[in-house]
């Protein structure tokens, strides 16, 4: 399993997890609604260059029909272009238009402004410390996920070897 370097008090972990999960849940709910949902789609398309609706849906953890509606809205607004997928005639690829890039910038600025308001009474050091700790938490999460994948692979390999 995992080697613990430092023993933490369970109350400390609970004290960290409870507000973190409340924040994540709130962000996740908002991300699936209105401008935030469209921003999520635009961010993924911008990051990938082009993306298939199924891939966008998987990344956001929503049903493909939800993404289809978002893409249709974005296409009608001229913020994305949709072209057929040469490798899979049943699908299409979505790309960001220049109008979409402008919208992505606008929505990103709104999001950053909201976070600025949340921490407006914090010191610069507190904001930087939170940034470092969240980066560290994300790295730990990624490392743990990789270890878990490896453990599952090893478990299956051991089972297969026994059979």
C-alpha cells in the first residue's frame, strides 16, 4: 500500500477535506451551468486545438447529449466551428473560432475576478501559500492515482500468472 512519511491527526484531515469538498462541489455545480459550462467546453477545445464531443463529455464528466447542446449553442453563437471527423464519420471535431477565443478570454477574466473577490482580504503571502499547497495537493493526487493504477495492473498480472 502507501508508506506514510508523516502521521496526521484524523481531525486535521477532516478539517481539510470538509471545506475542500464543499468548494469543489460548488465549483463543479457552477461548471455545469450557464456561462461556466460553456467556459469549460471552450477551455477544453482551446487546450486540445480540436476535440470530439465524446472526449469533451468524458473530460467534464457529463452525458454526451449535454455537450452536444453546448456545442450547438456555441456554434450558433459563432464561438466554435464543427467539422466532420475524417477518422470517424459518425463523429465531428470542434474547434475554437476567433469569436470563441474572445469569449474564452472574457469568461476567464470573470472567473479570475470572482476569485480575486474571494481573497480580497487575504495577504499576498496567504494567496501564494494556498497556490503552492494546492499545486502540491494536485501533484500528490496525481502520484497516488498512478500508484493505484500500478497496483491494479500488478494485481491483475499476479492473478493472470496464477491462472
